């Protein structure tokens, strides 16, 4: 784990898989995602996502749910309380190094840029259903807890 001593609200990065599960009631993880979001809203939490995650979420929804849903969610993300962090050139370079170093893993560029941003901003927790975050060493929210 990449633990850091921190005071104040818990800092959590929301990933594409969580957004998709929240938006699509037919998704097998919809109830778990809704439960996790409700739990996050009941405690001091600062939510983050990245512009790469926003783009990936839009593309996934566009492909699987259509233009209207994708457009609506894009607007909702812009209006949400989550801070949208822009992936920097340095983050992208670090992400490429992560992909090369972990050549036994299937980390996408979006995943790896998320890891770089999380390290830069000292975010230790991810709201995701993507096992890659745990494989890299981040804490992943669990709906059972």
C-alpha cells in the first residue's frame, strides 16, 4: 500500500468502471457502486478524477449506451463535486514508465496516468472495479466494508 499520513477529508479517485456502474442500472456492479457512493457522501471526502478518465467514460458510454447518455453524463461530470485533474506531460511520461516497468500487467494508458496522478496528489484510495489499481498497490473501496 502507498499509505501517507494525512489529516482532513479522505481523498478518493473515481475511475471509469465506477462511473459506468453508477450510470447503468443494468450493470452487475450498479448496487455496489451506489452503496459505495452513498458511503462516501456520508463522510468527509474529496473526490478526484482525471480528464483521461472523463474521456474514457464518455467513449465507453457512447459505445455502449449511445450519444444521449454519454452527453448527459459528460455534463453531469462537469457539474459534479469531483475535481477533474488534468493529466500533465510529466504524469504521462511517468505512466509510460509504469507500463514498461509492469510489463506483466495489462495497465492501460488511462490506468497508468491515474496511478501517476494519484501518486502526485497523494491519493491512496480508488473507487473502481478495475483490479489494476489494487495490483499497482492502491487501496480499492469495498462495498462490504
